[in-house]
């Protein structure tokens, strides 16, 4: 069919590979049952390892919020505004070194680089226990940002190489469960570890950093033994001669990905200038970038100070850490429900807008409840709502953003833009809750409400744009179907019987899942 490309025009579908992105000839020579077994084996190996890595990252990144309730600032010798600068340095380190980290990932492979990253930020997290003074605090936060900078995009890139495009969206959300579970668990773990204050003459926050850092280093060893690198090198870092997949499984897993996106068979040394120009001139990608910027700033700020805010309601200091985990645990099934609706019903825009709306409602509750006298249970309810709906709009936005891309180059750059948007948000978000605004934080909650209103308006504008694109695609399909059917009748009638298409039959009489060849 000539004219408008339907898959590019339809926001519910991924764009097909361009004509110059099909360098391989690959056909289906396996059964549905074989593919299912290979994919389950991949899921059971790869997904727990990536979730474990993200879990460790969030433990090491978020432990600082729990340390505040254990006199961390007083012991180190900093005030709240200086603490906020340290949080900015964490985000700055991530933003500055994210692209160089991705370049290293591309050269050495995800198996080696993600394993090394866990060792690096686990080591920095461990030595945070010995910090003293403003300079040491700034340095350790910046180093932690540098060492963590490539793990999230590295994990996302790993998923994109082992799974088809439609499968990747669901596994991205599972990957982010490591973040959510880490955020929630860190509060409960901290509640226990912070009671170690006085052991060996050390503070509770000392043991929090030390124990969690060592746990991350041990987890790095687990990835070193189990995480496969790629289809070309399906071995782990510490076991370079052992493969967890046999040749048949590797063939199925690799071929199915290439059938979905043949460009994944090409390893390009760099993305050309045309690719950068195409991505950075796509206004839709910038809207998604701003959506990530709007969602993550308030969420990062609130996550840091949620135990402190709960403590200000009249709850005991260490109990506030445990109470701060409740909304984060509720976020896990809630985000799963939203991701199921997003994927199963192709409701990308509506789920992002709904998530934003509920997130916004949480800050409205907090702003109102700060004026109540007593009623600590009501105030705590506002915290629960904010935490439950605070994070998952970001990965849902990433999945929605990928549908606005026309090819694999643009999709790779869009992924980088979204992750950088989330981390840049941490730079401005670190200064929202300031010392002169405590303990009610009226100004902070008002700022968060304004930011989320802007983000919600941006999401609504993209959804309206998708509605118009969907209508144009539907009209094009209806107008093109008649001309296509007339063309097929003429060509089929003209074909002699000996060149009519024949059914594909596999060896042994097996029935293939899909009959498809990429030229």
C-alpha cells in the first residue's frame, strides 16, 4: 500500500524496521512450545538478577533518607540545606556520567559492566559509613551518583536485546519492581538496623550504610556468576566457558528477537548525525522528557523526606521509617495493575494520566492536612496516597514514549532522554524541601502541586495528539483496504498455479508459531 505508513501513524503499534535496517535472513523453524520453554528459562535467569541489582541500587541510594531520623545530619556536621546540596550532587553525578557509562557498557557488554557497577557503588555505599563533615558528605554522594549512573539504562538495554519490543514493556515494569521493592524494604530494614546504635560504639546509620553496602557487593558476585552477557557471548563474567543455554535455545531466543526487529542484528559503532537530528527534532519525545521531569522531581524529594515528615506528625523516630514503607509496598500491586491495563488494553496515555492525577491528589491532601491540629492518622493517610502513586508513571511514560519512535536508533536515544529526564529531576527536586519550610512544608507541597499540574497537562496534550493520529490511521486503513483488495485479486488471478504461495511445514511436521522471513 502506498502513502502513509499505518504502523508509524498508529500510536498503538511499534513502527516496522526501515528498509535499510534488514540485513539478515531469518525464518521460524521452531514450535510454540519450544519458544515458550526457552523464554521461561530466560525469564527465570535474567529477570531476578536485574531486579536484584535495581533493589541494591535503591537500597544504597535511599538509605540516606532513613539515616536522617537517626541524627545523621548532627553526627556528620551538616544542616538540611547542605544535605540537599549533597542530594543534588548524587543526581548530577548520574547525569554527567550516564552517557560515558553507556559507552563503556556498549564496549564491554552488560554482563561485565553491570557486575562491576554493583561492586563499585556497593563499595562507595559501604565507605559512606565513615564520612565526617560537609566535604566528605558531598564527595561520597557525588561518587555514588557516578558509580550508579549506568545501571538503570544498562538494565533497560539488556532487556531490549533479549526480548521482543512488545515483551520488553512488561519486563521494564518488572525491572522497576526492584526499585519499588527496594524503596519499601529499605524502610523496614532500616528500622531494624538503626536499633544497633551503640554496637561497637557506632551510630545506627553507620551500620545501615556498612551492612547494606556489603550486601550490594555480595549481590555483585551473584551477577558475576549468573548474568549472561549477550547472544554472541552467552556466558557470565566469572564463568566465561559455561553457558546457561544450549545451542537450540540460543538460536530460538536470538532469531525471535531479530524477526521482531532485524536492526538488533547490526551492532553499529555509533548513531549517526541523522539519527540524533531525527530524535531531537521529534517534539513528542521532548513532551515525554518533560513528563518524566515533572513526575520525578516531586517524587524524589518526597521519598527523601517521608520518614522525617511522618516523624513530625508525632510518631517515634525509628518507627517513622517502618511507617514510611507502607505506601511503598502498596505501590507494587498498584503499579502492576496499571501496567497490566497499559499493556493488555493498549492504554498508554490514560494510565500515565491516571497515575499523575492520583500522585497530584496525594500532594493536595498533604497540603490540606498540614493545617490540621493533631489528627496524625489523617496526615499519615496523605503520605500513603502520595507514596502509592508516586513512582510508576515514569516507567509507564517510557513505554508510551517508545511508541512515538520510528526506528531503533530513535528509540535508543529516546530511552536515554527519559532516564536523563528522571535524573535531572533529582537535581531540582533536592531543593524543594528546605529547612526554613519545616515542619509543615507548606511551600514544598504547593510547589509539587504546581509541577504535577504542568506534567498532567503535558500528558493530556500527548493523549489528544494520539487520538488524532489514531483517527488518521483508521481512515487510511479504510481507504487503502479497497485498493489493496482490488490489487490482490488482479495479481492472484494472473499467477499460474505453479507459483502460488505454499504453506510452510517444518521438519517432522511441526507447526510453526509464525511463518515469517525477513529479507
